[in-house]
C-alpha cells in the first residue's frame, strides 16, 4: 500500500529506560520535522495558558546546576546585596522592582510628609533585613518569610496580605479580604503611620520582642489593632456590616474584641492582648499600653456615649475593668485587677476593687514618668507599709 503524506508520530508515553525513544539517530527526518512542529504547537498553547511555565532558563546564568527559582534569588541578592551570602532567600529580581505601590511623587509631598514616608521606608527596609536574617537562620521558614515580607512591595501590601490570610476562612477568601484591606490602607494614609508607631512601641516596651518583623508577623495584639483600624475606617464610611464582620473574625482568630466604632490613637501596645474588650464609644489615646483581659466597657444597657476615655501615656494592668463614660487622665496608671468606676486624675495611680488613688483623693501621689513607656506595674506597692503577701 502506498502511503500519501507524512505520517504523524503517535503520542506515546516516554520511557526513560528505553534507548530507542531517547536516541534520535534512527529517527527519520519526517518524524523529526513533525515532532518539532508538534512541540511548537504545544508550546504556543501552553503560553496561552500560563506563560510562567514556558519561561526559558536565563541565558546569563553562570550556574547551570542551580534551579530556576534559586537562580532568580541568586541574581537578586547579587544585585541588591553584593556583600550578602548567596545562601539567603530574597525577593526575586524583576525589571519592575522599582515600581512601588505609591503613585504620588516626592515633589507633591510636604516636608512633614516626606519625613514620614522616609521613616516608613526605613522601617520597611529594616524589616526586610530582619526577615532575610531569620530565613538564613531557619531555612525551613524561607517560604513563609518570602511570601509574608520579602515578596511584598511595601509595608501596606505586607499588612493587607498578612491580615487577609489570618482572617480568611472557607467562605471568606483571602483574596477578597486583601482587596478590601488594600483599598482602605491606600485611601487612609493615617493607618500606615499608626502601624509604624505601633511597631516602634512594641519593640521599645516589650523585652520579649526580638525584632520588628517578629512583632509584625506574630504579635496578635498588634495584628488585632491594625485590623481594627481598617474596620474603623469602614465603620466611619457607613459600611457597618463589613466592619462588624471584620470585628467578628478578629475576635475569633485573636481573642480580641474591639468594636469598630472605638477610636484608637497611635503608638498603642496591646501586650499579650488575650481577652481585651473595647466598647463602641471608647476612646484610647496615643502611646497607651494595655495588658491582657482588660475591659473598657459600659455599665448596663445605657445607649449613647457610654464607654471610657483613656488619655495619652496611660498604663492599664492585666485583668482591669474600666466601666462607664469616665476619664482616665494622661499618664495615669491603673493597677492589675482593678475595677475603675470614677475618673482618674492625670499622673496618678489607681488600684483595687473598687479602685482608689495611691495617696488619697485629696493629695494623690503624682507620677514623674510616663507609665506606658517604662511599663512599671509594681512600684506603687512600696507605698503600702502594711502590704502582706
């Protein structure tokens, strides 16, 4: 029988142990041509589906035995960190690596804004350096640090990504939360400024915090506070259903229940944070330190403005309940386990159930330092000569 045309090869499974399949010396030119045409066709089809799968290895690679991801990491490290060891996992090199998330030009910023942007950028570079060192010390965590920090374009991106993963569930995908969080953070520039101040507060006040990136990734009090900032922005825009949903997820994941209507300043440190409850109309000032199991609540079913107002620089000890629309003055200290039902003057210490001022109401002992900065929970005990263990 006479065969018309060039026969096409059958799509047989490749057997690497079969020398007949691996050898091209016995293949006819027509078969090779057809195979080459088929390869081009399949390659073009694969390109339509996923171009990343058909990317050819770098032609400038001088390490042919290195895998492609490792080669990318190697090029990035040598480009950005020429003195850094090539065993460290870093951000992949990209031609668009200079394209940041911000679109405003430096010339459009005021002097104060320029300083703020520079400070945030410096902190972000420090976090990246810490992440690289951690990944070097614990290579098993390289992928975690890469996806959480090293692959992110900015502090805003990293925050939105990390929170979206933490708060997602089967019916609330992380991609949806990321879009929401990123939109809010880019719109409200005050959030990232507060994030910077909160990170600095934790690093300075908690001796257990070993680095900024450690706080950013692992401190649930910090993460709960940043999620609240996003929820509060949504609440203020009238998107109350979404804000309450975020509050619920934060409560379930971090065991911290902060109503999205509450107002929180910057430089706030929630130490441990488990069991913290903050009511809708509560206000927390700047540079405040709050320990676990603290309640800033109401006194019953009264509506309206019904929750405490915490001044700047206040330290609130563990297990404290501050109830009602009362004022805790600037730089005041509330001892652990106290129940506060009345106003506390600035720079004083209140302890007990019900709480009383150290030194008495008429002549209370005045504090000469900001208690939230020094985190001293026991010095007031020396004022009690009859204190018994």
